[in-house]
């Protein structure tokens, strides 16, 4: 649970499920996240082997983030949780 703990990590994973992204793209995809929190979470996810950070030798430097194999598997494992949330929380089902 520590790998996906916090408000933003799952949302970062879902954003990266669509495609590889640069830091600024992730900020735009996740309104409300601060630059500090995004950088911290990306670093933690990289340390856990969930996210891959690729630095391109260009001027200006370009960095892209993508999911690793374990990151893709984690997203697949989280899919039922997402479906449950859509049905019970977002869908307004009776509790």
C-alpha cells in the first residue's frame, strides 16, 4: 500500500497508463497537484520500480516518464478498484 499511498500516486499511474508524459504534461493532467508533490511522488514511484524516468540528451533537456512492467501490472490490478469507485462513489449508488 505504501507504493500507491497518498492522494496523487494512483492518479499519476492512471495518467501514465495512457502514454509517456513530460513533467509539465502531468501537471496539466492533474489539476491541483503541486510541483513539489508531483516531483516527490514521481521520485518515489521510480525508486519503487513503478515509473521509468528517461532523460534525453537534448538542449533544452527533455525528461519523460512512463510505466515500467510492474507499473503496468499495478494499473491492471487497480482497474477493479477504479470500476468500484465509478459505480459506488461517482455513480451515486445507494449506500
